[in-house]
């Protein structure tokens, strides 16, 4: 007899299966990735379809299957419907779900803290004006990478640990800010405005609610830096970043 279990999840991805079924990829409450079949999800009037929309948070009853589990019941926690209603919100949230899906697809358990942060970020994107959603996505990427052990050095040299009063250089491959001595020895780095390092630090150590109150911010520069950081230290690209930047520059 198939074992049933309950799981709180965030919906990351839909993949069509047959004529009416959908494979739903989700982040579970413990940070593990769950892939389950929602039977008949694409049928008009399906009773659980509206509760398993992308970016939604829900409590699920699932039955274990041979290869994929089966969704039996869904109780909505947060629909986050406004994310799906405005393109900039959708694009920003897609950056986060693509990151989570790629990071967790190899069986990596990301932990409860990652789930809680992801849920908080989705709620913030749903509530803020759409134009500010990209800023939250950039903050999410830096915070998520820090949770995985890849926090950028922003106050001390990433190589020698020397405290830095004013950051003049930041190198992604070496782990962040560089002091003048290490910079001189290396000769090559990605040089950024000292304010960018301060922005990264602010994103890392502020809550999403605090970040939401910031009025002016270099969102495209921060998205670029966050993406470079993910590519270097997580080992994959985020295709959704390019579309989000296109919207911001349009």
C-alpha cells in the first residue's frame, strides 16, 4: 500500500505529462526538492489546479509512487497571485525558482532556513510594487548563496582577511573584496564602485521587509553581480536573469 505523507511546499516548476497531467517540481519544507504528478491538472475546472499555480505555497497530501509521488490534496497557504499577474513580478520570481530548482535537482537538501527565506521572498515580491521585485530577487540570490557557504567578503580581504575601510576592488572568483596588497599581486580583478560592496552587505544583513523600504537602488548592477556570483560558485547560469534585465531596461 502506498505511503501517504504531508508536506508544505513552494511550487517551482510545471512540466506537462501526457494530455492532462503535470509534473510539479516543488521546494519542500525541509529544503528538499519534490517532484510529484498532479493528475488532470490541465483539465478545465480541475479542483486543485488553482492551488498549485507557480510561486504558490501550499500544504500537500502526497502518496509515494514508484518513480514520482502523486498529489492527492492541496490546501493553499499563500496564492501569491499578484506575482503571476504582472510580468516584472513573474520574471523576478522566476529567477528565484530557477535557482532553487537547479540547486536542488541533484538531491541536495537545502534546509528549512532556505524554505523559510524563499517563502518570505515570494510574499515580498507579491506585495511590493512590481518595479521593486528585481531588487528582492538580487537580495535573494546573495542570501541563498550565503546559506550555502558562499557569502561574499565585503569588509575584509577575501584572500588575506585584512580589514578594508573602503572597498576598491571586488573579484568574484576570489570571493569578494580585495585589499590593495592582494590586488597588486593579482593584477586582474573585476573592479566595482565601492558603493556596490556596501549594497551587497546591506542585502545580506537586512530582512526583506527592510530591503523593501529602500527607495533607490542599482538593481541591474546588483543582478549582474548576483548572477556572476551564482555562476562562479554554484556552477550554473540563470536564463531568467536576461529576460528580467530586458524588462528593467525597456
